[in-house]
C-alpha cells in the first residue's frame, strides 16, 4: 500500500479520494461475503440437527458495513467472525496511513524514521485488552511493510533494512509470540528479495483477498457438517481438501466477476496533483 501511494504521488489533500479508492476496491467482495455468510448460516439453521438459530438484524448489518461491530458489542456474522475483524484493523491502517504517509515519505530522514518510531511505539503503550478492536497493537507488522517499501525504492540499504526488520520481529514476538511473528517476517523478506515471477504464486496472489474472505465460511461449514457422520471422522483430510478446493473455486469466481472489476474501477479514481507554483 505505501508503494501505491508513492506511485500515485499521494498528498494529504487526497485523503477523501484515497478512502474512496479503498472502499471501491475492497467493499464489493466484502459485501458479497457478508451476504454469503448470512445465506449459509440461514440454510444451516434449517437442518434438524442444527443447534445455532439464525440471527439477523439491520443494525448489525449496518455496523458490518463500517467495521464497527466490536465497538457496539455486536458479534460478526457467523462464518465471518474469524476474518471480518481483521478487515476492521486493516481499514484503520488505511486511515492512519493516509495521515502519516507524507511523513513516512519525507525527504528528511529524521522525519521519516521519527514517524515510523512513533507509529511502532504505540503497540508498547496500548492495552492488549482492546486487541480485537484497534490497530495499535499490530503496528510492528504494518511497519514491516513500510520498511520493505523503503528498501524497494532505495531509501534504505539492505543492512539497515535487515536490522530494522529484526528489531520489529523481536517486538512482534514479545507482543504476540514467535508463531504469529514469523509469517509476516517471511512475507516481508520474500517481497524484498524474491522478484521472479511464478505463475501459481501469481494466481493465488490475485485471488488471495477473495480466498481470505470466504475460506472460513466454506471450510468450517463443510468440516462441521461432515463431522456429524461416522465417515466424516475417517476422511477428515479428504474433506478438508475438498473444502479447500471449493474455496479456491469460489474465490476465483469472485475475483474475476467482482473483485477485478472493482479494482479496475478504483484505478480510474485519480489523486488530485498540487498545482505548480508560478515562478516569480
């Protein structure tokens, strides 16, 4: 995301357009995922063995649209709770990035590094009791992407990049444990040093957002349903593979018919460029 702002010559005057671009890009698949989860939940409630009644309210749906469920004591829709809360964190990141990116991209290095330090230090002072609501505990993970952006455009050297990435990894491990810290570190290093195109990875990269949105709603439902039968215990891995294949198939359809058109439309929204000052 910082690289996209960098290429678009983003400035603070474009905050509104930036938020609009992200909503146009991300919301259509997200709204479809909400409808899908509600539909699957309703159909599951019709089963005679179902123990979870179907629940729906317009207030809850409205809170979903703006990622506000945790702030009003509302639950995420069944099948999306393990995913949708992270989208709320990501949306907060977009809002925060829109405000601080001009400082992260500042020509003076002390401004650049000072902004990053203030951003990261927020995770130290923030209460973990609000981890599911606010972005601040997760700032080390987002900072890994920021320094990878700096390295990619040549603002920092490889040694500086690796040392900073190591410090962020230590901070993330202290906050969340090494199991959650290792994944973002590997992802950052792959983005920084592995630039060879690989068709399967490119394909999964394209559908990754749609796949992420739908994977829990499909896989958990398939596994939970099959687990009610004796044969379901014997063929667990086969069931998981079948559910994964269904996820990939649905994600591919959503990408080609919903997500890609949304992406293309969002790219038509251009940032306003500052007018050149007249030479006196």
